[in-house]
């Protein structure tokens, strides 16, 4: 069961900003009961909500859970903590600072090949978000991508790739986005290592799962962090763009926070086998720092690439 975001987000007084499917929460504990999860700015006692604005207890027989959680923020931008992983590196590895010349901060996600016949099979590409490599639809073909990001001191001499293409972000009440992703063509002189910093080499791809829900990522700001997938059909509005069919990641109890500003573009992998499951593109500051990611198969399909 997947209620549409239009049914959940509308009048400001409804208080709801997101909806998804996951396990019901009791206190801070996840139960084994699947439910429809409505995310609200503030959870109010029932007697303070007019009858016509109350959420149902069930939808088509599926229980409803109401969760107080602030709306997400795009994970690129000014850092919220002291910066590391900001130096120029050779070889270039996923998980470190990198972004379009006009974007302050971001993370290099992975290296890949294009499956389009119009691209040369021998060319190497680097993957991150549209809002990291594509400057939110403003990038032109050939624009330089710096490592480290400009906010970390990157300049023209630190160019490692040229913007190639991205999944265009769409605005508007009727627009719906499935991925925030873009690739740049790696410059011939650049030495790369496809092993993700702190994680290692990818072994394959997989669908995000509530059962095999333990994941990890390495990002430019929060480095190596562990988390668990808590929602696999998450819809919300991110920086003015509506996204559907995303997944939501809570930090592990021992984690300092799964994601923060500047981690956008990090590849999310299953903890037990290094199978890629998603591309991080947003964070929620509450609950220790939650992450939001595109399912990796959607990214691969949208950009016509294969990860290496």
C-alpha cells in the first residue's frame, strides 16, 4: 500500500509533510508490524486536531503510524561541523569531497561506465547527485568537477572530471522525481581507485530492504557511518522538489549520525556484503542525523550506467 504524496501534503494546517511504508514505532523501538508512516511537523493530541483533519487509523486495512520528524534538507551545502576529507587526493576514491565548481560541498559516490551507444565504452565516469555535480540543473556539458569541493579549497587545478549528464530535477505540484543523480567524465590524467573510502570494493547491487536493513556509507562530512533502513517507500518534498519511492535511513545506535550537510552523493551499501543499495541525496537533522537515498537501480536506469 502506497498512498500518494498529494493525498498527504496539501493544506499547511494538516501538519503532514511526508508519507511512506515501514515498521510501526513504539517509543524509540521499531516493531515487526508494517504500517503506513505519516511524517508530521508536530505530533498533536487528538483533541487538538479538528475531526475533519485527523489522520485515519487504517488505510485499506493497513495500520497508520504518525511520526514527528522535521522535513528533510538537501545534504549538500555549507558544512555543520569541522571539515576533514577535504584535501586533494591521488588516487581519487569514492566517499571524499568533490563537486561542480559552483557547488560548495558534496561527495564523490562511485565510478561507473556508460551503457549508451553514444558514449565510448572505454570512458570512465564519476557519479554523484544532480545538485552536487549538476548544480541543480544549471551545469553545462564540460563544466569542471573539483576534488576537493570548492568550499574545501578546490580550484581549477583540482578539476578531476567534466560534467556529462544528469537526471533533470523537476519542480511544480505535478512534478515527481525518482532520482537526484549526475555523472562527470573523468579526465584522462586523473588516477582513480574504485574502492570506497573506509568500505572497500563494491560487489554488486541490491534493492533496499526492511529485512536486510543494515547499511553504511562514507561521506565527506560524517565519514564512515552505519545505519538501518526504516522506510522503503518514502515520499516528501526536498528543497522544492518532490521525490517518491525513496528510502529513509536512521543512524545506528552507536553512530554519530548517518548523514549531514556535505554528504550528498555518498553511495549507500549493505553492511554485510558491500552491495550498493542507494545514492544518498538528503539528510534530516533530527534523530541524530537521518539519510534519504535514491534506490540504486533507479539511478542506474535513469543515467544508463553500470557501477564498477
